[in-house]
């Protein structure tokens, strides 16, 4: 099983001949979707969803209803490849079990509309990986790898730390990392390492194109 970090919130998972790409958005190089069998999208924000990334692959697209509607509007030429999944629904992607988690994006500001967001728990062999999208919704089951948001307009460092502690994944890979400077990421790493190792957890950040 191989997990590769791509731009911002995009992660590519390869296992047993199946390649799944999650959230290839505007900060993600198009090669992230090369050879993908499926693309999973958590929500409609540009840093997680970009029509040209979907046009660059023939992969099936799995996403929630709100995002499917947006894709049909922006890129009707790929709409026939969409499979709509509901929050809490379990489904199969090329032999890999997946479950949609949660229903709402984290609150950016109380006066902004709260859009829909569903994360995904994907099982690759003996490993469960959780991508929450833009939320701090816990997966409701034990996972081996948490793709933990590390910077966002809706996120405080303390919330990122507490989310990782609550999920209790042994390995925590930083995603959503285009917002902070490298100095700020270094500070967050210090904060994470003040707490997670005590519980046997590891916090990791990888460059784009690097494997976990």
C-alpha cells in the first residue's frame, strides 16, 4: 500500500492494483490523477475540487450530492462518471471499502453559509486512512492514518492538535498545508509533538510528491 501526498489537500492511495485520488483541487498538480481508477471529492471549494483535474482522467468520480450538482454545472462532460454517495454510506471503489463520514464543512464564520462536506475512511488491506476534508468530524472508528488538516481559515492550531488526539491514529499526515508559511508549519509541528508522542502517535508532513 502506498500513500502519496500531493498539493494541499490531495492524497493518492495505491493498493492491490487500484489507485484512488482524494481532493485534487486548484493547488494540486494535474499528474496526481494520472492512472487513477477513482477520484473522491469531499466538498466544492476550489482547493479540493477543480474541473480540469477531473477532465485529466477517465476515473470514476465519487462525491456527495452538493458537489455532484456543482460538477454537472461546471463540467457536464464528466458528469456521466459521477456516483453520488450519502453521508454515512459505505461503498466500494475498485475493491477498496470506503465510508463517507460527516455532512458539514467546519464553520469559517457564523454569518457564512455552512456548505456540505463528507470525509472518507478508505480501507487498503490492513490499513484504514481517514480524509476529513474541511471538517473536524471524528471517523467513528479506529483508523491507522489520519490526514489531518494543518492550516485553514477555519482552523486553530489547538483544534488541529485536539482533533488528532481525539482520532488517536498512530500516524498523522499533514494535509491542507498551503495556508501557513514554513515557519508556521514548524510551530504547529512543535505543538503536535508536545502532545502526540505521549500517546504513541506520530505527526508527519511530506513534500508534494513524497510518500508517507
